């Protein structure tokens, strides 16, 4: 069993952020072992090509690109990404993205109440994507893209 796997089974690891995929996914290189794709748990950020998708990716990058982060998580999603709470400087970046109005609290997966409260506050302040009158949630955007895809695109 690799050291990285042992650490992940314990639920916590640290590593350097080497890439920002989008507003809720990063790639982290631990001190030992292969890079790990990490999906920030409890949030859903706009997709690339969607309004605020680029901005969410850029802000997440400004927060952690090249930085050492702590990841708390043991579960993987259906795409093989580690689902984790990514922490840097004593704060949850997952929650920070919601506070900045650049991600939704992913209510389909029952996030902690603080995420729902942070989204509500960002909405009230019209921060980030909440400046739009009716921002399209990423899950709706993805569903629409899948339904428009032809049989060879699925």
C-alpha cells in the first residue's frame, strides 16, 4: 500500500496545488506519490463555458495555485476524484468559494448548514454570480449539455 493511500485512508493529506481544473476541482501533488485530482466537497461551481466559470477558476487559482494545502477527505466520486475539504491558511477554500459568490452550496448532497448560510448571504449581497438576476446552476447547465449531445457525444 502506498504512503499516499495510507494517508488518504486516515482522511488527511497535504500537498502542493499544481493545477486548477475549474472552480471546484484542483490537482494536488503530495510530497510522495502521484498527483491527486481533488473535487471540493459540498460545493458546485460554474462550469467552463458557463457565466462565471472562468472567474471561479481564476479566483480559486489566486487563492491556492502553487500553495501547500491540507485536504480532509477519504471518499472518491464516480470520476475517481478525491472528495475533500481543501484548507489553506486555517480556512476552508470550499466555504470561501461559496462566500465569494462563486459556487453554490451543493444541496443535493446535504452540505453543512454553514454552506447554505454562506450562499444565502452571498445571494443577499449580490456577490459574484449572484449579481446575475437568475444564474444557471451548474447541474442544470450540465443536464442541458447532455441532452443536446448527439449519440456519439455521450
